[in-house]
């Protein structure tokens, strides 16, 4: 008999994030930032299979919550790096 995945296991983090954010790019963005660290929208897109634009738009919106820091030397339309706040 199958059982639901154990949400306490680190290997199931992506399931937790998809439960929280749905199957959108937001879940993949958070997964990447939490597991691989800072990245550009393009890097996250390549790793997740989403287009760069599908990652960039929610990334900009998420940056408004000030949970991430972006490289100040880059203008907003070319967001460079995001890092989780300490």
C-alpha cells in the first residue's frame, strides 16, 4: 500500500514547495535558492526547465517582498543575483 511522502525528509522539499506555491516557477525559484544558492534568472530557468521570462517575472515580484537581495550594480530589467536574506 502506498503512503504519502514524508514532508520532514529533505529529499521531499520540492513537494513541500509545490504544495505551498503550486506548480509555477515560484516553487522552482525557491527550490533553487534554498538548495543551490544565488543565481540569475537564466540559471534558474535552465535548471528548472522554465523559460527565462517565466522565472524573471515572478522573481521581480518576489524581490518586492525584500526576501532577496539583488546586485545593486545591475538595473532591474537585468536582475543579476538573488540571495536569501540572513
